[in-house]
C-alpha cells in the first residue's frame, strides 16, 4: 500500500530534525511512560484539554479521550508515524469542515481505534452523529472554507505572474539595449568601412 512508503519519508525527515527539535518530551498536562522498545505511551485523557497538545514523534499509544477538544488543525497529527493505538472518544467534536482532516487521518492510519466512539457534538444538525456516518451533505459549510486555500494559491499565482511580467520587462529592456548596441556597432563598422575608402581616396 502507498502509505507504507510515505511514513518512511516522514520518518527520515523527522530523524534528520530530531537533533534540532526536542519534540520527544512529554506534553505538559499529560503523563507519559516509556515503552521498552523506543516509543511513548502518551496519556492525556481527562485533562480538560481544548486542543491537541504538541505530541512527541515517538508516540506509540495516544490517549486523548474525555477532553474538551472540538477540532484538530490540519497537519497536527501527521508526524505520528509510530502510532499503534489512539483513543479520541468523549470529545465534543465540532463537525464543521475542519473535521475532515481528523476523519481522513483516522481513515488513513493503520491503528487500533474505535471510530464509532467519535461523535459530533456540534453543529446541531449532526449532533451525536458518529464520524463514519458523516456524509458530504453534512459538510455543506465546507465549501465556504475552500477559498482560504484558494487564496494561498491565488497569492502564489499572483507572485508567479508578477515574476513573469518582471522577467518580460527586463528581457524587452535587454533586447532593446542589445539592439541599440548592435546599431552602434553597425554604425561604427560602417564608418570603419568608409574610413579606409576615404584614406584611399586621399592617397590617390
Ligand atoms: C491515563 O491517565 C488517567 C488519569 O489521568 C488514568 O485514570 C488512566 O488509567 C490512564 N490510562 C492509561 C491507559 O494509562
Ligand atoms: C450510522 O450508520 C449505520 C450504518 O452504516 C447505522 O446502522 C447507524 O444507525 C447510523 N447511526 C446514526 C447515529 O446515524
């Protein structure tokens, strides 16, 4: 499967950066215990957390149940490449567009989990609905958040277009300068050509 190659890339990336970042430490309100093999059990259950804390890369088991977490920012869990078990139940998940990240992350990881334990709390239209029952229709507000990403692309495109225009202007300037120079050279060479003929005329 494709995902098996992907985490190796991330693992390499993470290994390269382990020296510079101390992301192996236990997040503050949680309790951690080291496994005999390299890995941490991170227990953040029932800590009144409103957000997912900065989790160590070597997290193998993650307990986040019974907190006040409503959403997970896209990308927050991508580095957890060693994860074998996760529990995020008992949180008041806000099933707006942003929940798509968590839902797809849970679908993509090959770990022990019980997605039926994950239920939406808000908005009221999907209250108590399990994650796996969420459909595209429940996600109608999603479309409104698309322009945020589009805007990033738009800004990048503008930047690229600006660069292209600048390059064109510079190039046309260079071409004009080259043409002027070529004209000058042509003028000097033509004068050079006429000079000897003049001299030869004088010598006659
Ligand atoms: C996690 O910590 C709580 C106390 O905060 C404890 O009751 C629970 O048993 C722990 N869970 C695990 C799996 O260690
Ligand atoms: C979720 O979907 C399953 C079928 O896939 C259904 O049996 C269950 O009743 C649904 N639950 C809710 C709360 O809609």
